[in-house]
């Protein structure tokens, strides 16, 4: 190989190294911002306006007390600003909450019969009745009966591995996004951890300042 | 530097567009969860081992070769590797189509898609067709050319 050729190739390799460095730094930066593709949620887990100015993805755990607070807050916000907000509920059951994943599965199966938010909201408000149970909480089936869910359909849904897999993939998605705690929100793609941060993000969206009263 | 005519401008634009689309697609894959990607690749008919390998290899290849293509570094080699990759992917998609399998995809922008087979097949063909002019005509404003033109200067020192 001629000397000129060697120098030319060395330059190209050096340029390649710089570009690889650039792409690595870009990736690290995006990872730090918790960016990443979001899997769609089943339609029964979404609420609010179909075409909304503000889209919120809520990663939550049915056993987590802070999630109850933020869930109440979000539903209150939805009641007032339902025409501009779309909420998507994402399961992110934490490992150390024994019944979270099971509760998520039950809530999804209730969702298939159109009662997702009724089921999930009840579980949120009554965490003290089931979170610490040793055996599978009876409240899961009792609540399904109270809400008038079809028992056979519910059982088929509970035994369908695709539903468990979907919850597992949602957990994997949350982990890939670097989520460490619940509740975590993405307000129009922007990360917010906890209810206070959510309010800050909603205020920062600038939309509520234009509305009467605004967010307090 | 040679004059830029309409054909070479077209080549540069396609090179930049394809390169950046590979770059963004690679970034999306790198930021997505491994489990979701494995699910997609096994859905295409790949074995678990190959799917797991793809999860690590594909984002790196897409991000870096996409970036090389945008800047025109190793331009022809990049185009060749990417075209071969797309051709293999197209075969995988076609056999999935023949088997009537639903394919999920991590798209360039926005939200993950659950039934993306026809869209993916179409996009792939389009990319393969565009890569040809990018490799053939997008040779102006490449790092390859700029580094080559500086060669003489360095040797004279």
C-alpha cells in the first residue's frame, strides 16, 4: 500500500471514530432524557379527548400509595380539561409489590369488558385491603363480581398468556426508559416523576395558562 | 470540486435522507427494550439466538452506518452493507407475509406499531431503490472526497 493511501485510510478511520463517538454521546444523552419508543396501550386504558393537545403516559403501580394520589389528581384534571388531555395508563408493577402484577392483569381483564378505570380506581382507593395479603386477595374476584363482569370471559382473559406478556413488555419498556419509581409520567414526551413534577410539566406546557383559572 | 448538477444533488439528498432515517431508526431500536425487540424478531421467524444477537448488532449498525452515509464516509461500502441488510430483511418480511404473520415494528417517529407488515415491505423496497442512486450519484460533498482531496497536502509536508 502506498504511503498516501495509508494516510488517506487512517484519516477515514479517524473520521469514523469521531462519528461513532458522536453517535454514542447522542445515545447517552437521549437515554438520560428517558427517551424511547412507547408501545401503544389497549384502548380501554386510555381516557380523555381522542385528539388531544396534551398526551400523558402514566407508568403506575396499583399497589403504590403515591400512584393513588396522582391517579386522583389526573382524574380530577381530566374532569376539567378532558377536552385537551389524553391519558394513557401504563402498568409498571414494582417487583417488591407482591400482588401488583396480578392486580394489573385483573384490571386489564376488567378493561376488556369495559370496566378498566372502575376496577383500577377501586383498587387504588382500597390498597389497604389487599396490598399486604399473603394469599391472592379475594377482593380481585369480589370486585369483578360487584362490577358485573362475566366470570367466564374474565377467567379466559386471566389465563391468556398474551395478556401477561403485554404487562411484562410494559415493565421492560419502563426499565429501558430508565424508570426507577412510580408514578412516572411522560407529558408530550417529557419526563415527570411524581405528582408534583407532573403538575409542573402540565403548567410548563403553557396550555393551562390560557384556560380560565389555570392549574393551581 | 466538481460542479453539482441535478443528478448529483438528487444523490446527495437521497444519501442524507436514507442515512438520517437509518440513524433515527437505530436510535429508536437502541432506546427500546430488548424484550420488545426480541419479540419482534422472533415474530419474523428468527431463532431466539439470532434475535438476541440482532438486538445488540442492529442498532449499532444502523446508527453508525446511517451516520457514515449522511457524511459520506465509506460511502459505497456503507450503501452495499445497508442494501444487503435490507434485502435480507425483505426476504424475512416476505416469508412472514406468506405465513400470514402479524409483524410489529419500531417506526422512525411516534409510537410503536403492531401491524406493520405491508408498511415495512413497502418502506424496504423504497429504501433499496433509493440506496442505489445514493451510492452512485451522491458522491459530492462526501467526507471520502474531502479527505482524499487533502491527501496531497499532507504528503508534501
